[in-house]
C-alpha cells in the first residue's frame, strides 16, 4: 500500500525493496540495438543485452505501434528518468530510458547540467536507440540528468513536442519531463495567453514552465512547487535546475514514480523499477502522492504538495502498462497479473485443451490461468518484433494484414484443440475479432476468450490515450453482444468486485474510472453549458463551493454576454442560499444540486448586484444614446415639441437636454435628469412628452444597446439646474474673457421683465451679461439655432443644442489626423513585432532564411507610411482661423483618419499573424513561402483601401469650403 505521509525535513531513505515471491521469466526488449548501446564502464561487463535491431525502413513499416489495428490497446503516455550525482548521468539515463521504451516510442530526449551550470539538451523523434548514439551522449556531460520517452496524449508527435523541455529565466534555467495529462490544461493555457504568454508547442507540459515564470515564490525550487499547486490531473514530473533535481507527483498519485540509489550514492527517479534494475540502482521507495522531493548537494528533502487523503493510482499500470518485472505502487506487477489469471480460471472455467496468451501483455495472466485450471500453457501465438515504425500511409487492403504480420499462429499447438485465449483487455474489439479468426484459420476447434480485466466503458483523462467512450465496445454492447461481435465461442471478463477484493485494503487507493466512469478529477471546461442558453463561469463555480465558509460570489449584471459575462438568467423562480455573511440567489434550474439539497432554499425576488464600474459605464452609454435620440428620433422630438410635427423648428419654444443619468446598483432603474430651457409652457410640454414616451425610450435603448433585459426609465425634471454644470462652465468662460476687458455697463430693459411677468429664475444664468443677446441664426443645414453672441467678443457663438459650435470643428480635424497616424502605427508595430518574433525563432534553426523571411516585417512597416500620408493631408487642410472651416469639414477629416488608421491596424494584425506562422512553416516546408506572400499582399491591400477612402473623404472637406 502506497504511503501518503510527507516529511518536511531531510530524510534517510533506507526502505527495503519489495521483491516478487515468484520467479520472473526472462523479458526481452524489442527496442534495444546491441550495436548502439553506449554502456558505462561499470555496467559493460555485467549487463550485456541481446536483441535484434528495429528495421526503420522496412517495406511493411506501416504496421507500427501507432497505426495498425493490432495495437488498439490504451496507450501509456510517457516514461521519465532523473539522475543526480553520477559522472555518467547521461549514459545511465540513456539505459534507463531503454528500460522504459514500452511507455513511449514517438520520441526521446535527455537534458544534463554541465560543470559550468548550463543545461544541454538533445531530443529527437523515434526510439531511444534511434535518437542517441555515442557521439551525442558525449555532448551531454554532467552529473545531473533527466530523460523522457514520449507517447502523445496532449499535443501532436512533432519534434517541438518531444521532451524534456528547457526554459531560461532571469533567475535561472529549468528542464522538465512529464508523465501524465493535465485536465485543466486548456483553461490554464487560455489564462496565460490572455496575460501575454507565448506558447511554442501543443504539449500540456509547457503550461508548467509558464506557471514557473509568473510565480513569485522564493527560493527557485519553490516556484516549481507553486506552479504544481495550480495543476489538476495526473502528473509525475522530474525537474532539473542548475544545481538541483526535483521530483513531483500529483496529490492523487495517478502515475507511478519511484526512487532508488546506486552504490556510489547517486539518486535515481524513474517511472518503473525496471529502469532501476537495468542501471544497478536499488529500489528504496515510491514518491508519495502529493510529495515533492528535492535532491541537491545537501541530500534529499521532502515537502508536501497539497496532500490528498485518498490516492487514486491507475489500476491499468498493473493490468497492461508496466513491465511484469516492475514494482508499481508497492506491488509486483507480475504477481498481480498472475493472480488475475488465477481468478479468471476460478470465475470462468471452461473445458479446454490448451491455454495460450496474446503476447506480450497477456502472457503472465495466461500463466496464472493455466496454473489454476491445470491445463497446459503453450505459445500458440508468436509475436514478431521486427516490424518497424510507420513512415508511410498504407491502403486499407494492405493494413488488413496487420495482425497476421504481428502475430503468427502455431498450427501444431492449435489444430483440432479447444483453445482458451487470455488477453489483458478489449478496447474496440477489432483486434480480438481478427485474432479469433486467425486461430480458427489455424485449425482451432473452439476459441474461448478470457480477459484479465473488467470491461472498459469510459475514456481516461489522466495520461492514457484511450478512444472516446462511443468507440469503446463494452460501452455500447453487453458481454454476449461483444462475444458475437468478435466471433468467439465464449467470452468472460475479470469481475470488478473480485478485482477490488483481491486488492484488499488498498482497493480504495486505485482509480477505476475506465471501468466505472467515476472520475476522481473531472476535466474542466472554460464554459459550462447551462439551461436557458446561458453560461456560467468556472470562477463562479469555484466561489459557490466555498459558500459555507463565508465566501462571496460577485454576480454579474443582467446584460447580454455581448456587454458582460452573464452568470445566471433572471428567472422568477429563484433559489436563495444563505451563508454566514451573504445571501446568494440562484435560478431553480441552474442552482447546483448540492446547494438545492444541502442548504436552505426559499422563494425570493431577484437582487443582482453589478460591479460599480459597470454601473458607471452603463450610465454613460445611456446618456449618449438618449442625447442622440433627442436630436435624431422623430417620435421623441414630436413628444417634446408638438410643433415640430407641423414643420416648425424644434428649438423655437424650448430646448431640452439630458443633464445627468443615474443607474441603480442592480441595473433595474435608470433616472434621467432633464433640463429644459424655455418658457413654462415649453417646459411642461417637454417633460410630459418625455414621461409619456418612457416605455418607447426603454424599448429603443434595448435595441440600440443590445440589452437582454432593459431597465425601467424614469424622466425627472432638473429644476435646480445643479446638474447642468457644463452649461454654467461655458457661460463662466465667456464672463471671464469679457471681464478682462473691463466691467460691462448695466442696461436692464423693462420690457424684458414685462415679458416674464415675474422674476425669471434662470435670468442670472442666461442673461447675466448685458451686452450678450440670444438670437436665432441659421446653421450649416439652414436651421434656426438659438445662439449667445456679443459683438465685443469677436463674434463668438455657441450652438446651444449641442454646445459644440463651429469652433470645435478643428478639434475633429486634428483628431482625424491623429487617428490616422496612431492606428496605422499600431498596426505597423504589431505586424513588425509579431512577424519579427517568428523570424527570430526560425532563425535559430535556419539562419540562412532570415533575409528571405524579412518580407512581412517590411510590409508591416509600410503601413505607418499610409497613416503619415493621410495625417499630412488632413493637417494641411485645417486652418482654425478660417471662418469657412465647418463641422462638416471636421467630420470628413475625422472619418478620413479613422478609415485609413483602422484599415492599417487590421492589415497590421493580419500581416503579423500570417508572417509569424508563415516564416516558421517556411523553415520546414519551403513551398509555403509563395502562399504566405500572396496572403500578405491581400492583407496589404486592406490598408490601401483605407488610404484611398481617406484621400477621397479629405477631398470632400475641401469641396465643402469651396461651396
């Protein structure tokens, strides 16, 4: 039983190794080449290895472990090795990886630390013997090393995904080798990329290096601990720094990781004990679930990493993955499989003449079946280890020969016999059906299949490459249906309950997700679909889990996801959950089941509090929309001023403006403060008209702002004028300018007072300047607009409808010039930087292509010139002192600048993205260069479109002045 305790100080590691009580048959490695095995001198005499070489370019090389139907078994992902304190660390690591070759055949790599504290790496695609030779190992000096053999479950099998990965930081360098699979990889990567991290591979292991980079922990190895605490899923990892070796195992202990020691004191970590045996290291103990072991010059230290009360070790390590001569999770793999075979013989006996195995993983279970049943075990199937790896894509007709080339039946053993075939598992069922047919063709009278594991009904997310649940035959069919599908005379699986009974007290420490579908750690998704078509964020789910501890959940507002994150749809039926400090409201249909059943639930009204910044943003947007509606919406204009419907100017009797907008914290009510300039009748009509159209305004706001639920709109007259501070500021500016020329003379007109009949409450605001007068003047659109003017103020005038008269026109013109240059330069900068990163990355591997790949950088830089051209054209056309520069000209120049600038920005983004990916791809496939250039040309054309439109719009401004 794997221990789960962790120690916080230095520890002595003197545990006795567990040895299997039964003799182990000699296990022959099909992966090792005798001619390319650089053994250390200390091992060369005692560990001679006899094996045939793998034929890399065999004409039938497509029948490999990766592609043929025979190997439909679940794929073990990876194997890892770590060695500290041996001068021949790289060669020992090479041999240990050979022993773990069955855990991954797609790629291999080794990282060592040289005497000058530099991490040196060699990785490659293929078997260990294909990647390394004597000369390459000479390039890896040092007494610290980590190694990795890979089979991909997350990320494709490209060279860039081959581990170990090495990263350099300002505080040092680190290498990592990982066995397992991170179920929250997608979420972590999205968060890191959002914060600026750039990923170079599709492997989930790279996430760990980025988490180390952003960690604030001290000292350096604590950054590793801090990063691992954010991971979810299966991981057994070894890290190497400039002076330390670190081994980490996830809190559930899904994947194995053991520790041993050589006679010279060197510490060794490996995925299985078979690697320790090969390099003459003594097995000491497992790395406990949730434990971090740090090895340096001071010895071995242990630290807990989020200890889990109940480990969930992968049961398939004992059924299929590990070699029989390994000790995994404190148990002999050979003994486990032998017992599984014995149990099969007891549970599912059958009259037979011979027991055979599906080599190689079914051999030990078949030996146990034969020993218990008393029927002789014979080799009825011979597996060929000479079929090379795949480098071509075969036709299906040729692929059908796969099983026959991998497995050859022995007619003398099978002919006329009743045969029991023992295998470790059935996944899709295609291989089993072909094996049954192969045995019948060889003369077997009866074929009875016995499977030394329970039926596999669910996929694995913890570092095992299994098909989807829909592809698993036992998930779709009953045992009898599977028997009929594969064509055997009988079929029996090891029962799940008997399996757990055999494990005894340790049964609770194993993961059975592939047999039951009950996952200890479920994969997380960025968004979890909920009823009603809405989404709930993971962050909110995490907050809900802590409600009983007094945590708070910040509910988002009721606006559509276009405006903000919508957590829950507002629903009349609400569940209320009370904690110590807060009340939380959830719709009945979306409230978590545990909250609905474990906590008090009662009906209440919705109280959905929004972020204060969101409230302010919504208030500003509503104010902009309402101000625009007062100027452009005919329905609202006719309600405010009925005379406007008859064709009269809408400013004749009153002028209505929005002075302020207040939005309630729950975004349910909007108070709109309205200021009306004019006589009493005009004010009353305007306010009454607005209030009568409150529902219409609410509906229009919903359409304009794309709101899911529009708040109630309430119009309130702003009689005090305190909220009209911007108007007062404009008038104060006029007074200040006039005051500098001397005190004005007072000339109150009695006729003015008679017009009012009573004291005008607004007189001090509007008529505080005796020489200023209100007049009706035609604007550029020939409409009568009330204006304040004074002949002594150099004919300054202000449009009281918008407070933005012709004096503001140059502002829009200069804004257009700035927009053209700024946005274009942003696009140029992004395109240059993004494609420049790609050129730099590619230049490391292919420096001869750097000058050829500089094209996207140049094309991105040209975008800034387009913005400069438009900015110069606009600037030369602006004359603030000219009386003929109207708002029309300013708007034309603004739109000209925006057209050119935004077009340049979009083109820059396109050039950057395409250039970055294109130059990287060009390094591997030169034919892609022409395609990249064509795409870049089309992207550049986008900026040209903006330049052309910008020039046309700028010319329109000149035509307006000419007219």
